[in-house]
C-alpha cells in the first residue's frame, strides 16, 4: 500500500509541478535575457541537456523550452529541440514504467465488474490504436507533455509507437513555438504571448483537430467487441 501511495504522489508531482515552475523559470529568463543572448553554441548544448533532464522529471514545461530556444537561436534550434523532447519523453516513459510496478492493474482490480470491463475495453482499444492516439496526445496543447509521459505508458503504448507518434505529433507545435519565438521582439512579450491572436487561432485549430481525432478513436474503441475482463474471482485468485 505504501508503494502505491508513493507512486500516486510521484504521478501528482509530474502532473502539477510544471504549472508552478513555469512562472519562476519565465521570470529568470526575462531577468537574464542579455546573458543568454551572449551564450555560445556549446553553452546552449549544455542548456539543452539540462532542459532534457528537467523536462523528464517535470521541472520544466516543454512549450517554454521551444519558445526560449526559438527566441535566442531561431529555426536552427529545431533539430535540437526535437532531440531534447524525444529523449525527455523516453526518460519519462522509463520512469513511469519503473514507478508503476503494477499500480494500474491493482487499481483496475478494485473496480466493480462493469467498470472493470469498460476499463479493459478502453485499454484494449488504446493498444490497437497506439500510434494515432499517441500522435493526437502529443499534438494537443491541452494535454501536458509530462502528464502524457505518465498516461501513455500506463495505457500500454509500446516504446516504438510512443516515440514515433510523439515525434510526429509534437512537430507542428514545436515548429510553431519556435517560429513564434523567432518572430518575437522582446522575451517579455514572448513569454506573455497568450493574448496574441495568432497563438489563439493556432491553438484553437489544433484543439479542434485533436478533439475530432479523439472522438473518432473513441467511437472505434467502443464499437469494438468488448474483450473479456478478468472476473472478480479470477482477479482475487
């Protein structure tokens, strides 16, 4: 029981921590803009390495990384940011697998029979549509990077589909955020970009696209034949 409680606390950390750290990190970037502008390529590589580790343990919001790198380095930062995102997501995947240790299965075993059957149907459906759902999850601006590092591995997504879908899904957002950073005249405006009409239109378009895609896959999942879930007796035995 103690292991499950610890796991839930760690999952909570990875889900909520970026919401609190983003304001602190944004403030520090604004205060040290001149210093960052003078950094060499080697120093930016070090920042990329540190950012990768920080993103993987929810100490740094993924979108902020692309914005800042785009502001200071322009589109030359795109390959590096993609690598940072990919490695950070892989670390998050492995960390979730290590933390989980059967936690999800234990939770499902405690549900009433009907809810267990529905949960197993969803899990079975995700397993059959891994690549598409992972791509949509990474594309959506309303699904946090770190939270998806938890949800997707727990849903049974394979490493191959997790990485491939992640790269395909995050490219549109990453490209747009780097473009936005490259266009900004001031780092203060860049970090406070939420009121910009271009950002709002892009975000709204991506949200509509991902919601439509999620609805399509949801219908597919629930139209499939319901797999046999373990009975309560089997689960206890």
